C-alpha cells in the first residue's frame, strides 16, 4: 500500500479476535506506524501495540473515551507530540450495549451508542482534519454494519449510529477531495469476533449464517485486508463509497 512513514490510528483495538486488532496489525505489516486506542480493556490495546513494535514499527496504546470530545482532543495532542500527525484514521470503536425494542430503549441506551459509534468518529475526523488538509493527504474509514443499512430488531440506537457513519463519510469525502483526503465506509455483515459469539446465541448464529451466501461470518483478517486496500494508493480514486463485506447477507437466498 506504499504506507511507509504513514501514521495510522485504529480506534477500538483491544479485543483478541477483534477487527480493530486485525486491522492495526495488518496496517503495521503494510508499513504504517500504528496508534491503537481503547477504554475498558487497555491490557488488550497494549498487547496489540507490543506486537506492532515487535515488527519494528512505532506504536502507542492510548486510553481514549470516544464519547468525550475533550478526551479525544487530548489523545490527538499526545499522538502528534509523540509520533506526529495522523494520516490514516480507522473509526472502528463501537459497542452494542443491549438489544432491546424501542419501547424498552432508555435515553441512556440511545445516547450512549450514538456518542460512542457516531460522535466519536466525528470527533476523531475533526481532530485529524487540519493536518490532513495541510499535508494534502489523508485516508478515513468508517466501519459500518448491516444494522446501518438493513436495520436490526432491537437495534434502533446502534443501527441509527451506524447509518449515520455512512452519511458522515460521504460529507467528509466531498469536503476532503480537494485535499487528497478520501473517506469511505467498510460495511460488515457478520464477523467472527468475541461480540459475535457473546451477544448472539448459537441457534440465532446458525440462522443468520444460513442467510449468508458464503454460509459463514467473515474473519477479522478478511475485514482488515479490505481496510488495508481502501487506505492504499491502489484505492486513491475511491471516496464516498460503501465497500460491501456482507458476504451476500443482503441477497435473496433460499
């Protein structure tokens, strides 16, 4: 991807089988120095960062509350002081706290998921923006999901946040083109992460997988490889796009 000397930030890179970890390690293998952030599992973020350093790349593991703009500002200031400005931003952090119907969704549920999934992405883009514009180069990826394009029963707040990431990426793409900044979404249907195993029962997983053309969820590495392509020079004319990694989940399957 011709990523030598590029600095990437991957948010939400703490879980052993997470998309964030796979993405951070893949970008490091492609030549990036990589900063990873987390909040609840900093041991996991540090482990990812240590793996990146073992490759001979520079790395930081930083605790960041994506819901708090002032904390995001402090984190970016630390990154710039320690390693320089962010060139590649992967807005991966997300959390589905509860799968509940609208009737049972509390205002705390609603605000929490929008702040973490959507607000945090805007905060990070805003903090990276000035340097990307000044350097006339930037790559931004918003991670969205099937709930953002097809909806999801009991996922009104999560689905709304993920849909918002699509609109945000398209606006960023329009404003960024003159500065050689691209902004795209990677749309994941189901991925074989801890959350997939822990939040969805086995019977439901089997039902979902029967609806996927490949009859299985994506591996985190498959998602990470796609992200690496989207931020590469090979994809420099791609912007405002939604890269579909649903494996045919949205196709009519009998």
